[in-house]
C-alpha cells in the first residue's frame, strides 16, 4: 500500500491506496502551530486504528507540501506512525519524474503532482485546472514539459477577501444562484464570484490555446471543481483525486530509479 499526503494551505489530505484504488481518504484542517505534530499524530493515528491498518502493510509514503512549516512535521509524523522514511516531493526528486521543469524551486509540489498525473493519464498536450485554495492552470505538453502555470485566487479565497474588507457581508454558500441577476447580497456575491469564475476559466483556456495551439485538452481537479456546473462540457473529465493520484505515482517512479 502507498500513503500519499497532500499538505495544502487550507487542508491536509491523506490517502491510503492499494494499487490504483483509494481504500481511505482523510482530510484535516491545516494547522501551523506548536501543537501541530501532536494534533496530526493523534488524528491520523486514530483513523489508522479505526481502519485496522497495520504499519507493516505500507510499502511507501510520499509527501507533497506547499506549507514549508509543515513539511518536516508531516515527515516526522508518518515516520513515527509507519516506521518508514517518506519520499518528500521536491527538486531532489524531480529528475526521477518524466517531466521537464524549468524552475524547480518556484513551482508548488501539488502542481508538479497535477502535471505528472495529467501527463501520464492523457499522454497529450494538457491543461490541468485545479479548483483549490488557489485556482491554478498547469500547462504540460505531450513530452512532459511543464510550459507554465497561471494562478488566480480560489473561489473561497475570493469570497473571503470580500469579507475581510466589508463588515456587513453575510456568509455565502458556494452554490450557483437561480438567476444571473442578483436578488439580495448573497445572490449578488454568488453571481459575481461563481458566474464570474466560469468566464475566467473559459477565457484563460481560450487564451492559452490561442498562444500554444488548440490541441491542448483540459481536465479539472480540486475539491471545488464540481461547483461550477456550467463548465462541465469545458473539461474532458473531472478527477477530484488527481493530485493524490499524482503523489501516489511518485512512489513507483522513484522506486524504479
């Protein structure tokens, strides 16, 4: 079995995979303080106990982290729980992947995982759109060359920015309103952000293809990818665990080298 850990700015996702199937996927809030090691060790340990998983059944552990303060924390947590040193995705590992990365110290490891899974799954020019804390577009050609990345604030981040600047805004659920004409503050924000992001994604895809060629296929991932229903036909498929799948693949690629 493979343990994949995706440490993000909002959540930490831990997946346990047997072959290509995910037996368990757990999600934790991202916590960066002195209690983080204890918190994660206790939470993950409890999940492992409830699932009846034994450390000796784990063959490899791969960590992708875009939160530097938690990278070592998670490395220590999983090593203590499983008794194995994890593979930490980063510039030292990239040469073992079928990717070409021009700026290895700048690109987020989650985007590398997206690029890897998108490239190996599609095996053609591809744009991976990730609806997470940030809305990202990772562009990979058929050779595995990461042509570039575009980043915009994610849906929750955009709405949170409105709250931080305006005292009277109510809590806004992430769902499309019944009318494009906002009736009340909640619908107004939903239209402005959610419908606005439909246009943002479509325009970004169009501009990338305009410059690089229309052969670039688009796929989507991320916890919020299912919210923008009007975009369903803009993607060949949506894979909510594409990032985890990319992290999982690293174990086999590093082992083979």
